[in-house]
C-alpha cells in the first residue's frame, strides 16, 4: 500500500546542551515517511515531538544518525542548502496558523508562491486556485482577522501546498480549533495527502485525528516506543 520513502531517519539522536545540563531529546529514532501516507505522531509534553519535526523539516541537524531526503543524504549540507531543500520539498502547518495579519488570504498564500519562484503574474490566480481547493476560494480577499479559526487554518494549508511539496509536516494543527472544525481540517489534509501522493506527518494530542491516520507512532522520552496497528500486524 505504502509508496516510496520520501524522507528517512536512521538512528537519529538529538542532544541539546553539554555536560551536566545536556538533554537527550531524541534517541535512536528510525522512521520513514512514505508517499500517500498519513502518519500521526503522539507523545507526552517534552517527549521530543517538535524536535523530531525540526529534524525532519531540515531546521535542525541531528547530533547523531542520518537523514535522507528523496534518497539523498543530508550529511554535510550547508545551512543555505538545507534552507533551499526545505523550501522546495516541504510544506508546514502550525498550531497558530502564522498568517501575516496585514495581508489578505490570497497574499498570505502568494508570499509562499513567490518564495517558490512562481512568476509574479501567476501568483494571484494560483493562490486563489489553492484557496478554492481548500473550499475557501470566495474568501481570498479577506484579512485573517475576518476569518474563523478553521478558515485561517485552511489558508495556512493552502500556503503549505504552494510549490506542490511532497512532504507536509503539521505541528498540532487542530489545537486552536473546536472539535468539529479540527476534524474537518484534518479530513481536508488527509484527502490532499492522498490525492497529491504526499507524505503527511501530524503531531497531535487530539484523539479525533487518529481516525484519519494510516498509522500512529508514539514518542516517549525521545524514543519511538510503539508502531502503528498496521506495522504491528504480522500480515500487513
Ligand atoms: N532549544 C532547546 N534547548 C534545550 N532543550 C530543549 C530545546 N528544545 C527542546 N528542549 C528539550 O528537549 C525535550 C524535547 O522537547 P520538544 O519540544 O521536542 O518536546 P515536545 O514533545 O514537542 O513537547 P510539547 O508537547 O510540550 O510541545 C524537552 O526536554 C525540552 O525541554
Ligand atoms: Mg512541541
């Protein structure tokens, strides 16, 4: 069922600080994100979820272990190269949307399109098309303050899709939304991941996210403790 591995982590460790105050945030993490697969990452506060997301998104170099993006090792890449790879291959969705309040919905998406080198004259149409895919095309001219939480998160998801990245990373995307709105937002993300053959990783404490995940991973004290039902099953 699962597609090609777009991102692979092997024996990844992250230690913050040195000596007596060092914190081992990740220990020996092995993990692959595959095309078309929705992964839910669960774990208590402080277990290393955000750290893992940062390593996956090329924002943090691991202290040990290896990361491969589309089969290519990231070892020894400069920060400029990592930034370029991040822009090209990833879309990010955050808990607090991170929209620019003084820009209209389509302009918020447009900034990401501009960063991804979409020609200026195509940006408004492309941004509006992405917003329409999220079901909010008619809200393209509104400012974030004129949108509901769920609508703001849809703008943020449209922005994450700019440049058609194959890997989508979402840190607590439903945390600021009420239950039903959160569920709708995850449903939309799941459908997009399946349609576009993207790997989608969602960090969440929200039990309602679970029904949209193809597999569930648990992080505890920096280790991946338990795998999904599917991977546990002998014949899966
Ligand atoms: N920049 C940093 N410097 C030092 N320690 C850090 C840093 N970032 C995180 N940590 C520590 O690393 C561990 C993992 O933190 P992380 O933020 O990855 O956890 P989390 O699972 O995302 O938690 P939460 O659910 O609260 O967001 C924690 O013990 C945290 O205090
Ligand atoms: Mg976190």
